[in-house]
C-alpha cells in the first residue's frame, strides 16, 4: 500500500469510527451489517450501502480485509443485515475474485461513488440470507 493510500485509510477509518458510523447507525432506515467481534465476541454494527437481490445481500468494502467488519466476517461469517428497517440473518462470503468496481455499478449510486472515491482495496461481500 502506498503512503497516500495508508494516509487515506487512517484518516477515513478514524472519521468513520468516531463520527460517521455512530451517527449514521442511529438512522432507522440505514442499512447495517452486524458481525460478531472476533476479539470481544460482542455484536458490531456497521453502516453499509448495498442491495438486496433475491435472498442475497451484496455490498463492497472500501478497504477490503483491512476493514474491521470484514476481518470479523472472516473469523465468523454468521451475520445479520438490516435492510429497510428489517433484520435478516445470513452467512457472509468475502469474494476476493469478484470485480468490485463492476459490482458497484449495480449497488446504490451515492454509496458506490463514495466507496470508489475513498476506497483503496475494494472487496465484494455477499450475504446469503437464511429462509
């Protein structure tokens, strides 16, 4: 990772952790992914922008496996997703070989633009929802 990307990663993750995520998480219509903390074992809720397609929920992580919630998914793929105010349970899959930039074209426009602008290691995540 270049020095520029490292600075961008540190700046945006600090902002998200301290300001952005705590505020946005409170919005009743915000889409959230809830993982289990790999160290604490506690639920961790992260705002994401994605799309429900049939029984799958798709989203792109802007920092890939450096994102704490992706690391939590790799440790325990059982997650919950809140879409439109409703919670779903499912199993998350980190798709390293998926073309994340192409995937963003099928996801919500505003969030996709922000992820493209901020991101340094885009990675697709698919959540297979339970019946």
